[in-house]
C-alpha cells in the first residue's frame, strides 16, 4: 500500500451561490510529485489554495484534510491553519514578483516565519547576525544562488532568480508538502528546466512531497509521477502520469492532449518584397554593462509570420518595442515598405503600419473602460472603415460585449479584445509579444487559430515574439534565434527546428519538456545566476 502524505476529503468550494469545486477527494502519495492539470477556471488553483486556507475574499471552502495525523477543517479558524500552513505545507506561486515583498531584502524573506539559530552565549547581537547570515547563505546555496543575493531586493533580480528566492523562502520551513502553482509558466525554457531540475534534486534529498499545478501537459508528463485532471471543479481522471497520457479515458483529457500536441497552421500568401526591414539596431539601457540589442538586422515579407525566439534577457522584447516605436534604438534603422525611420531621429511610427498585442491581457486593458469604449478609442486613430461590432465579430466575440468591462471576461476573451483593439487602425503588421504565453493550452490553440485566420483573411504580416518553441514551430514561416542581444541563427522554421546549426539553438530545443528534437544536443553553459544585470533588463 502506498504511503500517503496528505488526504483531502469532501472539498467543496463556493463563491456566493456559485460552486467552484464540488465534493472532491484526493490522496497525495508521500515523496512523489502529483500533477494537477486543467484549463483556466477548472478549479485546480482553488484546490491548491484550499490546502493552505488562502482563498480569495468571498470564496469559502468546506471539507477536511489530514497530514500525518494532523486533521484540518478547511473552513476552520486561522489558528487551526497556523499548525500547518507555512510550516508543514508551503505554497510557491506563479509570479514571484508579486509573492515577494518589494520592501524587504531577500534574506529577510527567506527566514520569515522561521526561528533563526540562537546566538552563541555571551556574543549577543553580532553572533546572532552572523548566524542569520550563515543560514541565509546556506538556504540560497541550496537553490543555486550566491550569498550576496540575500542583501538584495526582489526588483534587482531576474525572473528566474526571484523564483529561486521564493523557493528558498518556502523550503526554509523544512515542509513535508510543497504546493507549486504554475511555478515556471512565466519563465523561458532553459530557466524552467533549471528550476524544475533544482526542485527535483531538493525533493529527492528531503523526501518531500510535491503537488504541481500546471496547464502545460508536456511538463506534467515529464515531471510528475501521478496525475489528476480537473474540469469544472471535478476530477475527471486520475492515475499515474504514464497511464493518463498513454491511455486517456475521459474525452476532456483527450481534448487537452490533442490541444497540447499542437499543429502547424497553414500559411498565408507571402509577397516578394519586405514589409519590415530592420538594419543594425543597437540599444543599451542606462546603467547596463552590455547592450540589450547589438547589431540586429531582420526582415519580414508582406503576409509572412516571422518569429523571434530566445530566453529572458536575450533582447527579443526590446527589438519588438523598437519596431513598434515604444523604445528608440541608439543606432540603426527600421523601414516599413518605403517609409524609413532613422532611430537617431526618433520619428513616430504610423499606427497603420504596425500595432502590438502584449503578453498579459489582464494588465493590457483599461479596467475602467467598457470594451466598446476601448475599441471606439482605437478606431479614432485609423481610417474608421470598420465599426466596433465588426471588430468584435472579426475576433469571434459577441457584439453584446460592447457594454462589458474587462473584469467580466476570461483571459482568452480579453486577449481577443486586445487583438481587436490592435486591428482597429487597420495596420499592415501585428507584433505579438508573448501573446499566448499566459493562456492555457486549449485557449492558446484558439488564439493561434484566430491569428492564422486573420493573417489569411486580411493579409496581415506578423512578427511573433516568444520563448515557447512549440508555439513558434506551429505558427511561423521563418525564425530568428537571439542570445545576449544578438541573432545567433535564422532561417526557415522547419529547418532551424530539425537541423539547428548553433549550439545555443540546440540547447533551447533540448530544454523543451518532453521534446525529442535533438538527441545529441549539448547544453550551452550560460552565466551562473548573479545580480550583475540591471534591474528590469528587458527580454
């Protein structure tokens, strides 16, 4: 019989009269990794937050769970939760930038909630400080960070380093169970691999149990021992990861599996001439030791979809922002058709040339404006040959949404509104900057289908920025690979993915969860995590 670390019985989560999770039972085997997969709104995050008593306001849970003889009433008092939360059960969230306190140094946060080692008798404050520094250094070393990170603030670190600090803070309590809610969704593939490899090593060393919440099925297959599939607040399938993936029983599981597999979308007609020509871009941010973009040139033909891929800090987002005019380069030129922009003169882009769709549909839309008001505002900068209703129809939304606020829309619906807003001035090119990375697999598929349809029907040209190589493979005709501000490889997507020439490209492909792209791929030695990069260095 499998040793059980945690038993959940009769979980019921409600928000007012609405049921979010219904009568859910779950056993988590000790020392193993249990994956919880499902789309946004399926109830998987409510499940994990119920296990820590950290539900949003207006949401209530009933049921019980047992952890090594300690029984907790899910609707009980905070005093009861204090026996387990932050001590025996800890939670690592998706975005470490919001889960870490920006006003406290990382070392202070790592030791929060844990009693520091007692100072040596007779040595007082100095000994206590030395013991604290030693403990912080030990905890940071466990997650692969140097000791000086303990003296820094979260905003001074990269995304991957912040997630390591969040992990160190969670592990400082020496928990029995670690709950990880989409812990690597916002990270590029190599940083994701490093964080998950690190977690696996720590788990093996400690015999710790891990519950991994994810919408990335390839990651779940590669990293989880057991799996539960959640839909509409209910578990529709459970078993070992191999059983669930190799022989899915429920139609919903098969649907997720098919969506995750992806497919190459048919391309549109590509013209002979370049719509976008970028030559010799250079950009160094104030205070940075190295340029964010260093002599980058690229071209995109009329009707083509071209990808720019690379890790965080590679310079791909900076290139995108320069193309749309949100940043200006120190040198180089950007040309749309016959219209040239010398970056040194800082000329404005014509809104009919290019528009951008950002990564986060939650922060990209004004929460105080209705959808109709937002789209009407965007139409004012173009020829106004379309109406708000036509824009909504083009992106597959009901015209009744004109009176809705963004808060009443799902993530996928908000991204459709963001695309409609970008289309309002009737641009010749869309720049999609990580536009599907925050969405679950089935919604991702829908948005990629929409972009393919718009490209085909409107003759749109697309510059697609992403760290997700599987998505890049599905939608782009050609791809540029960036590292440390420079293009290291480019060519047709099929060729670059099948026969990569640069070691860095091979390393990126080898890091994709479950990807059998290159069996003899070498791993490029990247700089070890430090804080030498300036705060907020763009990707």
